[in-house]
């Protein structure tokens, strides 16, 4: 029987793109007792917002944003 390994650094974003977080640069890291909120920069210049919920990991989200979208968020 073949052994299947799962790489916890490979995630699927909300738009369906698979990314390896181990090849990104951590830009910001925040957490509390309920969840963590991190922003990673990809080599392509895009950003990934990583929301991890400790109580229910099935609700984790990986949101891919480009520079233009990040600039829009800064102005909200």
C-alpha cells in the first residue's frame, strides 16, 4: 500500500489556487486565543491572508490578494 504524505505548508486559496507557504515571506503575524491572522508575500508579489481558527480548522481560510487589492484595503 503506498504511503501518502500531506505537506501542511501547501494550502488551497479561496479562489482555488494551491500555494506552498514555505516559499513565502511572513509579513505580519497576529493571534489571540481563538485564531491567528497572518499575511504572507509570495515571490510573485501577491499576498496571502491566512486565517486559522484553533477551535475548527475546517474554517481556515487562505485569501489571495494582489498589490492593487492590498492598496485598496489600506484605504478602508
